[in-house]
DNA sequence: GTAGTCATGTAAGACGTTACATGATTCT
DNA sequence: AGAATCATGTAACGTCTTACATGACTAC
């Protein structure tokens, strides 16, 4: 499971409450995951039971008490161990490809419009990601290496999205230039 | 949900049994999904209840009877409707990025080895995908356009994997060339 | 006779999402 | 007065995976 380690990692950077974790996770475009309450609070309780995190209750003048979680030495060890495990090939869930696969019944215009819509969606996403990267609010930089890593992590998403755009534009142009591809008949 | 439509699409190409669907789905590197029994058989029953597919029982001399499913006109209509719905940005679940994010505790050598392992995994995956594409066993080509589409769908996965490799190699080389990034201390 | 493939399905559980519940405080 | 934010959590449901169950036939 990687939610556990994502949470552990965030806490290893700085102690946070469940509420703050949620905000960080759901606002990040790089690792995108809804960051819903259910999983966050459950994961925190689980991590605590395993002795990988502890919490301190912070009472505030205004508002309810916070449970601020931080990583224990065992948690650090677990994080290090996990970081050394053999990496997996990323999973891509691209429903648009499935859509295209069965788009045989569509007219040439419908298909073009579909591709344009995809282009727009991806472009929008790219803009949002670049905007967020520029602000750089959620990246730790305890060391030069860590700062560089976070830059490269962000770049991974950027190049991924640009690759999608290139691909979609090639598709678009070839459909235009090759009239024999214009119909599904 | 897109499993429903993936199944519907496969059946619109040619009638298949649950067992054959499973084989096709799980062997495909482009839309990768385990294609487990539970979901396939459930989806087929559900599609049938919705009137989007029908089945014929094929008795064979050898082995058990097959339920061969095919798409109804309503199913075709549903598929067309879905194919026109606005496309979504693909979801990428890249655990390696999370691993890197919290790799601050790792030594330079450990980090390099991690990146090399990632390179290897992705390269292997790319080879498998190219091999499968070359065989081209699972692509329909009822029209020139459909054949071209399937080629581009496969290319999407290829360029994605190549993008990952480029990114990993850049990371690898910059870590090598910039000694200030060598440690997490 | 043991393992593998063909073919159908079920059970159990992990993983994920949306929405609701509660209660205080702050902003308009 | 109504909405938004802070902060914790629960409920209900949907998705997805692993593993098991059954039974026949096939290959070594």
C-alpha cells in the first residue's frame, strides 16, 4: 500500500494534523488522489497502532483541538525500507484510449471534436500543474537533493501531460491530412 | 464506469465468452487491468440485465458449454453515446514518485540503484509492449480508421514509457554530474 | 497421476469515493 | 441569519484484487 507511505512521508517532513494532511494531499496535482477523510483518519489510527507515528493533542484558543501526528524512529525506519523497495511501473488509467478504441461508429467531425476536447482538458490540467509548481508551496527542501527531487517529480507530471498533448495533436493532424481515415464506414 | 464500456466495445468487435474476454483483457498491455473473473462475469450479467448484450449457449464436444455474448442494438447505441462523452485526463498512479519524494535518507548509491531499477522495469515493460504490438493479435481493423486508431492507442503507451525512460535517465545523469546532490544530509 | 487449460462462478477483503454527522468559530 | 472554515470522525457504497470451488478434458 502506498497511501500509508505517502502519509508517513508527509509527516516525516513535518508534523501535521489529519485535517492539514488532507489539504496538502488533495491540493497536490503531482500525486493525485482525492485524499478523503475516511482513509486519512483510518490510516493515521492504523499507523499509530503500528507504532510508526505518535500524536500530541494541541488545544487552541479558537476552534477544536488538533491531533498533530509525527513520525517515530520505527516510522522513519519503515519509510527508509519502503523507499528502497523495487520500483513498479506506473499504472495509467486512460479512459480516453478505450473511448477511441470503440469510436468506429463516430463521424469524422465527432471524432475531431472529441480529440479537441481531450486536448483542452489536458491543457487545462497542465496549466494548473504549472501554476502550482510555480508557487511551489508543498515541496520540502531540507537538502539540495530533496529540492531537486521535488522539482523532478513535478517535471515528471509536466512531461507526461506534454506527451499526451503531442500525441493528441499528431492524431488530430493525421486524421486531417489523410482523408481515407475520415469515416468509420 | 469504464469496464462496462471496455467489455461492450470488445463484444461489439466480436462475440466472446467471459473466459475469452478475460484472456484478451488481461493480456493487453495498452489498457492494463487484471481482468479478473469476478468483475467480468458480474459485468456480463449486469449488461445482459440492462439489455445491452445477449448470449447464446454454445455446447462443444469437448469441454464445458460457453456463453457467447454479443451486443444488442441498444448496446451499440449505449457504446456510441459513451464514446461521445467528454474525455477525462488520464490518472497516473506512480508510486515511484512517492518513493523518490521521501528518499532523503538514502545514500547516493542507493538512490542511483533505485533509478536504475526503475529504468529496467520500464524498459522491460516497453519491450513487452512492443512485442505485443508487433504481433498485433488483439487489434480490430474493420476500417482503415479503426486500424489507425489502434495503432495510435498502442503508440500512446509506447511514448508514455519512453517519456518515463527519458525522465529517469535525465535524473540519473544530473545526479551524477552534480556532486552537490549526492547526499541526503 | 499430476499439472495445465477450458469454462463458469462465489467469497472475502482491501482500497477508494461521496456524503453525512457534529460542534465551535469566523466572515458577510 | 446563513455560509464558510476548522477539525474530527462514521456510513454506505462502489471498485478491484486474490483466492477458492467445481467439473471435464488434455498433455506429460
